[in-house]
């Protein structure tokens, strides 16, 4: 047997096996001046030294083009001439091979294991595709080269390069760059075929992503490592692959794990690209299922990404100005994790039930417990109510595992992330602290403790989810008390820790304790309010849960005496702490009065000292504001405190607390809310019977208005008023009897129920004593003027005029001076209605209160939004794709892949609906030829595509002679090709079953409609994807009146109108239904059929009323107008007897 002939390689050939050269020898090169010269240099040579010389010369040319700013350079023209010269001729029976000499050189270098040439070929091809990708007119050459690379021979060469030994970066990296350029070429035109060849093109990708940069410092962007190149290739594939291919790629566990394994050691630019691509192409891709997303966003990946918090960035030598202006790695990481962990569409966060643990149904009473037992035994009859003190089962187990690895006390952004997760997934808060045993809140005044306190502050501040997390209103059974309490007072906030915060001589620890308790009490108040809303009766289980919640809350917080002790010990200059502590005291009295009233707390001294501080302050600085807030809180506390002495005068104060507050509200603009201060004064006056306690009484408002109208009031008059209010409060019955006597003297019957004022009787009684003390003429004149104003404002406020006449006479008699008595008069004042401001305040509060009432930022959801016909057309109109006659000739020179994937076969199919019979017949003939060409090829799905095309041909053969083929058959064939070219499509199995069920399609039926709408999906979670495909198919099927008749016959619109009744149907699918309705209105008689046969007007109006978004409601209304504008109005008017016109109007 003759010996095998050997190729001549580098160096002579000996009988021994040649060793692989591991040393990079510098290649030679020469300048290229013509395309012919380049062709000769790249011609196949058995001498690989010459081949390498040609490749290096070609590389130098390409480098010059890449770095040459002149796009129309001479070098580019040389390249164009070369590409045109070596362009293969298209033959029917042969697959064209671009750059055959380069491919042959690569093959021989691979056989001889010449690594230098193997690397050089990959480098040249990657550079060539990079140049071509920037030139639109060269796209055809690039696609041809890439299709050549996808041939089996070249795939094997690529796979060998990719699987080179670990130290062969110079071979692996260029090959990865080549694949990346091929994937990105022409907007990812060949991304899908490259992925289908993944056994070769993605070979050793996980291994290659582990070959990271091991040098010192930061990786040079101009010389990326193998890992960087591999990740660039992977990310480009994720950006450009279609849905099913992307889902399959993300299913490769080794690739996903390799991507995240060394992410903390990657350069900043690569980290930014990883996070941006995952965010845009995975998290924000709404078509990608949650199960697919969670494969890459698993706990391991999230933990690796979270390690980037605190990433130290060192600027690399090649960093540009644009890169220096981008956000830091930590900021990008934070934005990515926020989107991944809080967005329900990202796949990580699952829907949950708030404060109701996983595995319980609060609407179902346990077996063996009836309604009577639930009422008699209350919460004790529910076995799971006390099971969640040590552990809380959650639905978001992935997030629960991830958040345990965070360190929110050491990093503010991790704090923000954890709080954001708790806000969107409330079930995790209580569970987190149950498992976080190392979280110690004992005050030590360290940075770690401050971080703990900040986290607890943010957690307690979170709102309670609506209905405690139950999806539809309040449940039958309340959530477990331990879970509600765990969200209100987290487990680290123990009674011992909070009490120690007050005992330590540190303002910071006590301030944090005060603020935490304030937030906890506010949250408890909201929880109790929600329990009352859910309770149907006083003995319901919700009421019992509220009582138990308060009882257990008592055990977790300090006694009010500790708070009072801390407050009293505060210095007068510590205004911020004093304001916070006074607010906490107020909440004790408002939320848990049973506990607050145990302490006999006299707030008078602190109230008076605060008033003195406010009176002595000047200006409107922060100190004044803090003092005013403290005063407001103390006034409200005094209102609740039974031991408060409102009318007792202190030794160091000229007036009683009540008169001091009255003087403060009149003479000194306090900045306090008029409503809050006046309410306190009115409440005190009403409680101590200074005024009549009735709904028609205006209380102290006339007195306050009279005092304000005078301006500056002498101290003697204030002392006089202070004496009057003290006497009236001490013996109110005496002055009420005086009112009765005066009314009887005036002849006013008791049945009239006149409005009077006990304080006026006290003033009339004390005037003689004032005049006897010889106060001075000016003071008496000022008092007379004040009393005249008081009489006038009292009349305006609704006090009985006969009573005021009697009171005026008593005032005059008390003065004992005719001149002063003559100055008293009941002047007419403008109608006094103090409720006006209160009503306005309540309206403002209502406007900004809640989204649940349909009001957001002062704008009602019922506010009118209009959509013009042009805007409606832009939103719902979809252009009809028509066939082009040129499709008859263009298909013959295309490969089977191009025929199916680039739309040439679909173009032929659409010609079957042409108006010209000759075009239809020629299209049918060409479809049969295309089917035969695809069947005889090596195309991946050749059998299925051939079957579809031949069934279409058999269906059309007897129909196209009478007229165009019905649109439903044409649209189904085109949409079916899209399914067959992707074996991972959700309808791939159903379509193949349909194709094998019979050789001819029925032209009076809608293919696959029943299978999609009435049968379950082939893959779990693919129902909505199948519905989306069906709606797109129906939209393409609706073009002419005959199509409308078929839709009517097959009850398509009844099925479409039933789809939006599904509450989980997404907005995109609802829009697709509306697009079909809009298309029908553009067909002759379509609007009439929709109105008379399918009740489209009523359906649209019902959908409009059910919609919550104003723009969506306006869309439905505009579509109703479109129906009316395009219908036969005369016929519809007669048919509906004017009903449709009235609904549209």
C-alpha cells in the first residue's frame, strides 16, 4: 500500500510526528495595492508560511480600514474589488462557498495543527466581518461569509478552535470575536442559525468563560481576556436571539453559572454590559416567561451580583471620557437588583398574600369548625393562628434565601434594596427577622448599630398592604397576630433593647428609640383601623384579633413612664428630641390610651414652659418650627390627659394655660394649624361648659374673632378674661341658670331653643368688680369695644339676638357709666361660617388621600380623555401585507434557509390571493417547486415545511381558478412557516399534529382556533403565547367582506369578546383584540355586522366602564365612535330605534 501523500508544512518533514508549535513566530507581510494582489496572496498554498504571510497582509489592510477615518479610502476600494472578485457564482445544485481559499487554508492548518494559521484565519475573518458590519452595501457579502461558516466543515473548524487548550488564548479569543461579529451582522439576521449550530458554535463556552484575566491591575480593554470575549459573544446572542432560542440558551446551567462565577473580578466595562444586557434582554423582556428568567436570576446569581456592592473601581488605561461619565458599578448593580427583585415581571418575585403566610386560606374555615364555634371560641378555634411565631412560610423562597446574604447595616444601597423588597413582598419582613438571629439591637453607639437602627426605621415605616395582602377585600379570618406584630415591631426591637436606649446617656440612641416607637404606634393605629373596617360586629374574630394585637403590643414596648422620664430629662435647647418625644407621648394617648392613662401625668408644667419658649422666640427659623410642633403635640396630650389643669394659674405665669393659649393664638402668629389649636380651645371650652354644647353653637369662634379684630389687648383685659373663664369653668351650672333667667325676663319661650353663651354671663357678672378696681378709662373703653365686637360676631355666628340684647343691657349696667354703655352695640357682621375652611381642608385631604378611591394627585379617573380618529388609527391600525409580483422570480437563486427564514416563500404564498388568475396559477406552480427544493435540501425542518407547502398547494389547486384564495388559508400558511422554522415555538407540536391530520385544509374553518382556545397549552405557561399567535393570525386573516362572513359563520367575534373577561389577560393581548375590531370596521359592512350581530357597542362600553386607566377608557370610547362613523347609520338607527346613537353620544 502506498504511503499517504503529505502536505508541505512549515519546516521539512521527517518520519517522526511533528511537535505542535507553541511559540508565536512574528509573521511577515507586504502592502496591498490591488484586489488582484490580495486574491493572489490569499490563494490556497500548501506552504502555510506563505499562507500566513497572505493572511497577515490582509489583516494589515483591514486594520487600516478600521482605523481610517476616511470611509471612502483606497483600502476600502481594494477590499470591495477583492470581495466582488471572489464572490461565488450561484448554482442551483451547489451551496455557495465564500472565500474558499481562506477556508481551505484553515482546514489544512487544522489538520496539521498549525495554531498560528488557525488563529490568523479567525483574526482576519473577525476583522472582515467587523468592517462589513459598518457598511450597508456590503451586507450581502457578510451574510454569505457567515452562511459559509455555518456549513458543517467550517463548524467543525470553529469547534476545534474553541476547544483549544486553556493556554491558547490567541486561538480562542479571535474565534469568539468572529462568532460575536457573525451574530451581530445585519441586526442579528443569522443569530438563530448560529444558535441552532450550538453544538459547535457554543462549544466549550462555559469553560472559556472561566478563562479570566490573571495579570496585575485592571484588564486592558484593547486586549480582552478569553472570558471577556466569551461573555461578549453570549450577551450579543441574548440581545439578538428570538424568544424560544433565548429560552433554550438560558436553560444551559453551566453557561449561566460560568457567567456569574467570576463577575466580581471582571473589569467595570464588562460588568456594566452584563447588567445592562440582562436587564434589557431578560428582565424587561415581557415575552420571556418567568420560569426562564429565574434560571439566570437564581439565588446563586443574585448573591454573586450582590457581591458587587462595594466594588472598587480602578481606571483602566483605555477608558474613554464616555466611560468615565457612566454610573459606578455599585449604582448599576443597585439599579439591576431593584428591577430584578421588585418587578413582578422579572421572574424573581412571585405573587404573595402579604401578612397571610403561604399555605393557608383565610377565606376557608378549618374542618370541624362552624360559624358558631368561630364566634364562640374566636381565634382559638383557628389552629394555624398561633403557628407562626418562630417561622413564617413564604412563597418567595428565592428572595428569602437571597436577602439573608445582604448586609444592610453596612451599606446604604443594600439597605434600600432590602426595604424595596419588603415593600413589594411584605410577607418577607417578618420571616427575615425570624431567621436573622445575629441581628442584635442592643445599643452600643457604633456604626453597625446605627446601620441596624436605620434598617429597622425603614422597615417599620413601610405601609401595610391593602387588606393585609388579601387579593380581594378583607378575608374572612384576620392574619396571624404574630405576623402583624412582626411587621409593626420587628423582633430585634425587644423591650430590653428599647428601654436601654432610653437609659444610655446618648442623644442618638434615645432619638432612634423615640422615632422607632413613633412609627410603630402609627403603624399599629393603621392596623387597628383596618381591623375595624373588616369587622362586621363587636364580637367578630377581627375585633378579637385587634384586642389581642394591642395586648401583645403592650408587651413589646416600654411603659409610658419611661418615655415621660426621658422627655422630662431633655434639655430646653434639644428641640428636635423634645418635638419627637412629645409626638410619641401624643401617640400613646391616641393609639393605646389604656396604657397611657395608667400614668398620672400632669402635662401643665411642660405645656407652660413650651408656651413661654414660643412667646420668647422671634422669626420663623427651624427652632421656632420645632417649638411650635412640640406645643401642638403637648396641647393635644393635655386634651386627653384627665389630670390637666387648664384653668390653674402657675406661680411664674400671669394667666392660666387656657388663657395663655388663647392669647397666643390671637396675638402671636404661631405657625400652628389654626384648625388644631382652635379645636383644642373649642374642646376645652365645650368640655368645661364655657360655651353651649350643641351642633349649632360656634363655640369660641366669636370670642377669638373679636379679640383678633381689636389687635393689641391690654394685660388687664387678659387678666379679666382669665378670671372669667376660670369662674365659668368652676361653676358652670350657676351661669347656665343665669341664662335661663335672662331668657325668661326677655320673654323668649324655651321651645325656641335659642343659642346662648355661659361665658357672656360670667363677663357680665365680673364687669362691676373690674370697674370697682379703678382700672383706668382707656382699659374700660377698650373692654367696651371688645364686648361690642363680641356681640356682633356672636350674632353673625347664630347666637340668639334677644339673648344678645339682654346681655348688652347687663354689660352696660355693669359698667355703671352711660357713656360706656352707649358705646355698646350689636353691629352687623358678615355671616360667620368657620366650617368653610374645615370643609376645604377635608376636600384637600380627600383629593390627595388614596388611589383606592379613584383619585390620584387631585385628578379623578373619571376625568375626560379624548382620542382623535388619527390617534386611534395610529394605535390600532395595522397595515395589510400584500404580495409582490417580483416574488415569482426572486426565489430561484436563494438557499432553502433564505426561502423560509427571510420571507421569500411567504411572498409566494401571498400571491395566491392576487386578483389576477395568471399570477395565482404561476405562484402555485412556484410553491410546488419551492417545496421540492426544500425537501431535497439539508434544511433542518425540511419535511415539515414541505408538508405545509404541499397541503397549501392541494388546498389552493381547486380554488384559485374561481377567485383569490381565502385570506384565512394564506395567513395560516405564512404564520405556520414562522412556527416551523423554530422547533421551540409553543405551537410547534399542535401545528405538526394539524398538518398530519389530513392532506387538504377546509376553507370554511379557522385552523387551530378551537385547539388553542378550548384545549390546554402544550407547554405549561404557554397559553397566552398561543393566544397571541392566534390573534395575530386572525388579524392577517381579516381583509375582505368574505373574511368577515367567515368570521361571522364561525363565531370568531363571540370568542374574541370573551377573552378580555379573563382578569389575567395582559394589556398587549387586549390591544390585539381591539386591532381586530378596528380592522373589521374598515371592511364594507363590517361595522354593521359588529353592531347588529355581536353587540360590539355594548361590549366596548362595558369594557370602558371596567377599565381603570383613563387612556384605555378613552380608547374604548373612540372605538365606539369609529363603529358609528363607519356603519350604515340609517339602517342602524332603524334597527336600534335610536339606541346606538344615544350610547355613542
